[in-house]
């Protein structure tokens, strides 16, 4: 495991905020990730679903994500505050020998109870540190159009490199662009 520890402010107190690279996920951590992802979706987060969802809806998608981690190709960036899971993101590598110098970032999320306190910025700083330690030169991710979340990434140095018009159908008659964002490391 690789980690970056920093003091951050949370609820007016100084808390111990850590982002660490996780390459093996036990049942306890899986349950925390599942609860986090379910809550994030149900609070309106744009991470693969449209609310409402249950843990049973999210579980198979989480398990596919974790299969990539278990395979050794991908790495989970785990955000904790005072040791408690507060969010995560997944760094997804490529098995192609032509694409080993960069990776994708998926499922970036901070638990709704902790959003808006600078933790998302800390999570992404940890993601960038992990990506650098893997020798990657740039990161690519996508954001759902119409959510405004691309502004979060632009603040962190990501630039738009196109969009797939209408790629995300969040409901009948509500197609959103998939915004492609890239950041050099
Ligand atoms: C997006 C997310 C990870 C940001 O985490 P956070 O802890 O709330 O963000 P921070 O408090 O670190 O904010 C950092 C900066 O980004 C801005 N920002 C955060 N979320 C934003 C949003 N949705 N839209 C626009 N700007 C946003 C903040 O205002 C802040 O700006 P500043 O630099 O001027 O202070 C979090 O809100 C989240 O989990 N959202 C739901 C899941 C989701 O949609 N993920 C994106 C998948 S592509």
C-alpha cells in the first residue's frame, strides 16, 4: 500500500485525512465501499446510476471494479478521515503495452455527509500521487454533462478533450453528454 497523509479540517476540527493506495479489499472494506457508493448515488451523485438505488443494485458493479483491483491491473484510492472510509476512486490501467503510460479514473466520490469540505480535492491529490508512483504520465476521466461536476475537475487542472453527445441516458428524453477530461501529471 502507498499512502499520502495530511491534516485537513473537518467539522471545525483538525482531522487526520489520508488517501492510500489499496490493492486488496477485504469484506469489511467492501461493505464500506458499497454503503458509500449507494449513499452517493441516492444523494444524486453521478457515479454510474440514477437514484434511487439499493446496495443490491450497486454490488455487482462494485465487484466488477474490485475484480480489476484484485487482478493487479487497477488500484483503489481510499479516502479516510480519522480512519473511517469517507470516499474513494479507482485508477484503471490498461493491459495494452501501448497504453501503459496513462490510466483512467473511475467512480470518484466523497460520502454526502462529507462533501463540500475540501475532501474531494484531497482525494484527487492522492489519486495523482498514486498515478505518479505507477509511472503514469496523464489521467483521463469522464464527467456527466449537466451536473456541473466537470468544474470540480477543471479546478484541479483537467482540460476538456471532447465530448460524446448524448452518450448518457439518465431518463426518457434526458440524454447527457459524456465530457472527456485529461490531466497531465
Ligand atoms: C465531486 C465530489 C467528489 C467533490 O468532492 P467535494 O469534497 O464535495 O469537493 P471539495 O470540497 O474538495 O471541492 C473542491 C472545489 O471543487 C468545487 N466543486 C466541488 N463539487 C463541485 C461540483 N459538483 N460542481 C462544481 N464545483 C464543484 C468546490 O466548490 C471547490 O471549489 P474551490 O476550489 O473554489 O474551493 C463530490 O461532491 C461527490 O462525491 N459528488 C458525487 C459523486 C460524483 O458526482 N462524482 C463525480 C463523478 S465524475
